[in-house]
C-alpha cells in the first residue's frame, strides 16, 4: 500500500501481547515507540488504556486498530520509518536442515582445512600488510595516533563553534513530523546556554551548540553538543554532568546500548528522559520531554545514536550527514 496500513495488524498485535504480559518478542521496542506516539493524543491514549485494561476485549482492540491506522495515515514519514524496522520486515524463511553422513562430513571438513591453510596464511599476511600501510585504521576510528604508537582515539578536536553546530541534526536528519522549536545556537567556551562544566578548568571547554525540536504540542527533543581540549577533560565533564542530571530524586538510571566511549541515561517519570554520551573529546546531551517520553526509550536511543554518529563524522574530518531512520531527506 505504501501508507503503512499493512503494518497496523502487526503493531496492534505486539501492543496487545504487551498488554497481556507477554515479554519481549519481535518489534517490542518499536511498539513501545508507537505506544508513546499514541499517548500524545487523547484518542490514542484512550485506545492504549482500553487495551491495557482489557487486552482480550474485541471493542478495545478495534479502537486500538483505528488509532494506529489514524496515526500512520496522518504521519506518512513515521509509517515509512516503521517499515524499516523489524515490524516491516518479512519473517525469515524456515531453515532447511540437510542430513549428512557424519563420516563423509568429517572427511570433507578435514580436506577443506588442509586445502585452505595456505590460502588463509597468505590472506592473513596481506591483511596485516594492508593495516600497516594505512596506519591501522579499523572502522571509522584509527587505533594509532598519527604521531605515535599509543592506543587512543585519534579524532580531531572540534574548536570552531560552526563545526560544533554542524554536529546538531537539522530537519533533514530528523524523522518526519519534527520541527525546529528554538535554535540552533552556538558559541565559544562556556556560554549562557551551556555553563562551564569544569569549574577548575573552564579553559578546557572549547565550544557548544544546542537546538530544540518539537513533534507535537507537548513532545520536544533537545540536543546539545559541547567540545573539550582533550578526551580526559570531556570524560571529567561527563562525570560532572551525569551527577547533575542524576541528582533529582525522581531520576532513575536506565541502560543504553553501546554508543560512543561513555554513555548513560536517566528517566524522570512524566517529565521525560535524558541521555549523556561522550565521543572522543565531544560531550553530547539529549533530552526527550513530553507525555510518554519516559516510556519511549527507543526515541531517546535513536536520537542519542544519531548525535553520536554525527559527532564521530565531524571528529573524523567529514561533514556530518548521518540521519535518523524515517528522516525526511
């Protein structure tokens, strides 16, 4: 269809299973995101509450089906994003198991190992030579500094506020339905928007940039980037800011997947959730605010990963162009 309506039964099924207390399963994290989007409207919230209260009630399921269908129809970009997730992917085909005589299989395996040994040795030597020739660059991060043999993150330090502002996502990098609410704003050193995070070493704080987006009337996301003269200074700022973010009584630590060099997240109940990530010499902060934000950890993770990827690109000397799944561009 192309309008996301084919996903409605799948999404509703996952939401109903969650209401029935069935843990995990394919698409559960993405369905939590849909649940949060539904709760942003009175009709959607009522539909979710009805199924949560009586998951087996046919009328409640019909109401949820209508609400999910309306959400995907009114937000085609969000529907396209869902189509890229596990909810939109076809199930894996069944695995076919072939029965092989163990004696024959063992003989074939021994012959293959013997014949492949010289080839593997040659390939290994070629790989080692190639790594040495390029300075041992694996992935997007060099393992060795250009000027020395010590293991370290060798990305460049972002000093220019314009470079730092380039790390922030723009509308092309955001999922559909988000609009700029304020910013972007940037500056050198500490400023009004970002105070000094290292009171004993404010000169180590080089530049900052911040922007806030809004999806619906009550749902917003703030992105802040702060750069430092060294990874050590950025690490100390991470610890200082984490203590501040986690200082509220309502704050609760929640796990984040492996993003950047350091990462942490805190939820503040109905007030929202925050993520803090360090990538090399760059400190990243994301706050997701609004009804259901504390339950919509996939949104926070999506935005934290987006900002970290763009920071990595900038530190690698590239123009940040990473975009979230479902972005309009």
